[in-house]
């Protein structure tokens, strides 16, 4: 039997060759190349290409275009299965990262960024869809926490190798990009031959749509995309431009991020299961308001590094947005909504880097204060999540009077 013809039942345990393990290994494969690319990206842009806030904003907006186009994944599913599309996406990611150092110009960096980003965003779209279909609702958050932890361990490998080897072996950007991309391709080749093609459960709708009752999920997803840009683009750029962090120092900072994610993500997943999505997300957004305001005024490089680590640690709580949707969704809606959600998530991501890059030139502080305002809006939205979300119980407007109970 070939990979494309052997089918396994996702509900039948099969030892290490299970859907959950496959999701973990794919998460690791993705991070091996993406984490290395992210570690080097700002230094490569500043040291090799002399980028300013303007160029880095353009480059990051280009990086987000494939995310904005994630809705098109549903059309690829007309000709291939979700698991296959996840594999193809990982291949694009690996090739894009491996080629980055061979095109040391602004145009070359923009092109390789786009190729890498196509792979990253379509993989993430399929990963979300498959996770919500393959993992049981009751324990999905805990399982997703473990998947995040494995991805964080792969980050540790990437960051650790860069931290230990950058100066020791006098590595070049080209060499590290090539090794990182090839590692992802090697792991991809392993999973293609080692794992069967798992069933995806309930057949998914192969068309695009928006449902009114999912509006809160869409809004939370949109704001999460805006929040992410403050961290991924401008917090990292702050470390390099204002505080002069070198490649190995950025790697050390990312090592801390990966270590915290590896240790905390499973526990965060368990806490979401125990306390619910609303409380978890409100905790995240209160913390982000404090972090973003602190970014605006920080003058000490060590305090800035601490803020960066705390900021990154909050990302694992975003699992709660996915499990909230899993609880309120019709099962056939999961795959098409995953694509639509990634597009919604990247609406802000397309214009924020370039627009805020111009704001950065005038006032870096304003960028982070606007980010704090975004976190406050997210906090209000998160308060609308019911304590027990389900189909038909998607939103709780706590500030409105509740209807009187009807007499028996």
C-alpha cells in the first residue's frame, strides 16, 4: 500500500503511530526551521541588508499575505486531503528557509519570506483543523498543550544549536538557514513513510462561509492576529535596534522562551480544561496590557528581556480560543472555518507591520501603547465567553439583564 491509499482509523490506538503523535512530530518539524528563521531574521535584516523599521514592516507584511489567503486552503482540499496538504506545506516551509541565505538582497529576502510563509501558514491552518477533528473535546486543551510543548522542545534544539555554534564555528546566515530548512525536510520524509493516512472524521464542507453564531470566535481571532504582530515584529525588533542584541544573544532569549513554553504549555492546557476558556483568556489579556505598557517605557535591556519572555509565555493560552470554537462548532465546519479564521487572523497582520513600521519611525512607544489598547479590547471580548460554551450557548452578555425563569 502507498501512503495515499493506506487509511487508519483515528479512533483506534496504534502506539506511537497515532494521530496525536503525528501532530507532535509535525509541530517539531515546523519549529526546527521556523524557529531558526525567526531567530536570525532581525539580525539578517539589520546586519546583512541594512533594514530600518520601514523595510522590516514591509517584509513582515509580505510574510503575512499567505496567512491572509489561508481561506484558499479549502480549495486545495478539493484535490488533496488535509493531512497531505499539511505535508506539502511543511515542504514549502523547509525549502523557503533553506534558500533564504542564498538571496541576500531586499527582493530576495521578500521572495524567500513569501515561500516560507506559504508553508508555515497553510501548515498551521491544517494543523488547527486536524487537531480539532482528531482530539477529543474533553481533553483537547491538554493535548494541544503537549503539542505546543513538543514544538517548544524543537525550538530549544534550534536556538541551542545557534547559541552554541554561532561564534564557536563562526557560522554564516546562509549555513544556518540551509541546515534548518533541511532538518524540516528530513523529518517530513520520515513522517510521510512512517505514518498512515488517518481518517478525518466527519466529512468537511468544501466551501467558504461565515456563520453569525461564530462572531465572537472571529472577533477574538482577529484581535489575536493584531496582538501577535506587536510581539513578533516590534518586540523582537526592539531587542535588536534599541538594545543591540546579537544573534547568539537573541538565541539565548529564544532558548528561555522555548524552555518556558515546553514546561508551561502542558500545564496551561490542563488549567484551561479545569477553569475554562473565559478565565484563561482574561488572564492573558490583563497580563498583556501590563507587558505592552512596560515595553513602551523600558530602558533596561534585562528588564526588556524579561518582558519578552513573559510576553511569549502568554501565547500558549491562545489554545483557549481554539477549544472555545471546538465546543461551539458544528463538526463539518471545522476545516473551512480554520481557513477563514486564519484569514481573519491575518487581516490586521497584513497592514499592521507596514503601518506601525512608519509609526515606529516617529515613536516606538506609540506602537506598544496601541498594542495595550488592542489587549484591552480582547479582554472585553473574552469576558463574553460563557462558562460552559456549546452549540446554542456561544456568547454570554453578562452586562445585560437575564430573562426571568419561566414558571413550571
